[in-house]
């Protein structure tokens, strides 16, 4: 579940470093994202922000994310009106993310989106918000709130920026998160089944089949349903004495019914 530095390479860090040092050709992506066109286009008084950005990026490249985060934060605080400060706001999120500080990184990415809603890098910031939730996902036997938050955030990315290069990656992460929810449904259904609370178990298994038909738990749920029906047919279970309503007994399936990305 760890994508970390590999996924962040999409930012073309090598090109960013070349940009900040004034060497080589300018990255068109970063140029459009942050309005930095060339080394000759620096405003007077920008030497110190540029130096801080360069030092911070060097720390990133050396995997010293703690120091990098401190430098990006310093850049933001001391030179808030520098064009490099905008870059620093986004890269602060990356430095925190790569330390595994996902809640803090989430806040940084959300701040970037709020402060720069028209910036071309917002789609990346939203994707990383989703990844902050994704990295906090728990096993199938634990609370699935981060899983739902990951799906909702990445679904927003896909809806808002369908042509973004991050949309396809978002869909892949959504599929993995949905499989986690399916696993949770199976886990709880199995728990109920072993307690002989068959109605609750069947609600979970049937909901799993309906909303997560392509999950890895599909056949296992079918097996329990078949076993349950066999028990009813043989008279081991009085089906009529252990029925609840038709409503599916799962907060996560309830969420899914209202969201087109739960299927």
C-alpha cells in the first residue's frame, strides 16, 4: 500500500531541480504550474527564495524529508510573495507525505488547493489528498473511514479533472479501496455467520455481491450463501424466525448506494 516516492516522481523532480538552479531547459509543466519561465526571468531580490528552494529540493533528492519540509516551510513563511513560495506550498505536502505524516500532508495539499484553485497543479494536489487517505487505510477487520474518504476524494478528482493524468491512477486506487471495503463486508458477514446471526450475515454477503461484484471475496460470499440455503432446506435453520428487514446492515454499503464510484 506504499507508493511514496515512486508516485511523486510524476512531478518530474529532475526538471524541477534544473529549473531552480537555472541550469538546462525549463520544465514546461512547472513553468505553467508556477509561472517560472527561465533563470533570466527572476525578479530582483529572488536569489534567497531560489536558494532555499534549491536547498530544499536537494534535501528531497537525498531522502532527507524532515529537513526538506523545514526548508519548504521557511520558504513559505519568509517569502510568501515569491513565485517559489507557491512551489514550496506544494512540495511541503510532498515532504510531509514522504515522512509518512499523512494528516499533516493532507492539510498542506488542501491549503494549496484552497489558495490556488486555478493552478494547473491542483489536480495533483487533489490526487495526493486521496493518497493521504489511502495510505491510512486499515485492514479489513478495522474501521474503514479512511477507505471511504480515499474513494470520495479520488472520485472528486475524476469528476473534476477527468482528463488529468492523475485520473487513471485515481481509478486504480479507488478499485483497491473498494476491494478493501468488500473485504470488510465479508469479515463482518463471516463474524455474524459464526455467531449464527444468519440474517445479519446474509445482509452483508448479499450487499457485497451487489456492490462489489468484482472483488476477491465474491466466491467466498457465494459459498456462505449456498451453505445457508442448504441449512434452511434441511431444516437446520428456521428461515422465517431469523429475518430482519430488507435494508442492508452496513454503514459502508449505505455510503456506496449514494456514490456512483461504489460498485
